[in-house]
């Protein structure tokens, strides 16, 4: 199995997500901060595993990737909420 930046970010996200669900210590409004922490931790791991040779580039790459993943999820969620809204009021988009 090849170790990639995507797999490291997914692993860190899984661990922090499970911790968050178990202890319920984070509110939805703090999710962007959690994504930042995921990116920072993933960037450091990527640097020390040798995937990236420069720690700054590694951290920036992982932070951007984690924020992108969060944005995609928020976009999908917002679209579902919008569909439910229009279904409930009987209107059309």
C-alpha cells in the first residue's frame, strides 16, 4: 500500500472525528478549527514520513486539502437542506 497525503489526512480526520463524537466537546461552529488542526497534524506527519521535503509546503498542502474536504461536505449538506426546505414549502428552485 502506498502512503499518500490523502490517506494521512483521512486517517487523522477519522481519529479526530471519532474523538469528537465520543466526547461531544466540539460545536458545529468550531469545525473549521478542527479542519485546521487536521491539516497541521497531517502536514507534520507527511513531512516526517518523507512525502514532502519541506515542512512549510507539507503543512500548507494538508491544510488546504482538509479545508477543501470540509467545504465539499458543507456544500453537499447545504444542498440537501435546501432541497428539504423547498420540498416542505412546496416551492420550486
